[in-house]
């Protein structure tokens, strides 16, 4: 049952990643690309955990995949906010 549910979760992460990559192609916004890559990292993490039969996921190196996905999301959001705030500042000075 665990493998079945893990497969469903993996598929959900992959589909979400595909949606974000599609949005990235439409808008060329790096935030969407980062979210797509992060969801694919989460899908890889979930698939590896399901296939490895680890008793505690937190003690394996697979946890680094999840950590890198969240760091990627945080970095992309911070970079997007810095770019938007600098654009607003430039418009005020004109």
C-alpha cells in the first residue's frame, strides 16, 4: 500500500512540475522554472524513498533532495521579490 500511495504522490509532483514548466515557456519567468525543477526534485525524492524501503527517511541522503527543492523555491522567491522591488524603485525615480 505504501508503494502505491508513494507512486500517486510521485505522479502528482511530476504533473505539477510539468504545469510550472509549461507556464515558464509561456511567460519566460524564472520563478516558474524553479518551481518546476523543485517539484521534479520532490518527485525524485519520493520515488527513491518508495523504491528503497528505508525505515527512516530522515536519516538517509534522500532527504537532501527534499532540502534542495525547498532551498531552490526559497531562492527563486527571494530573487523574484528583489527584482520586483528594484523595478518599482527605478520607476519612482523617473
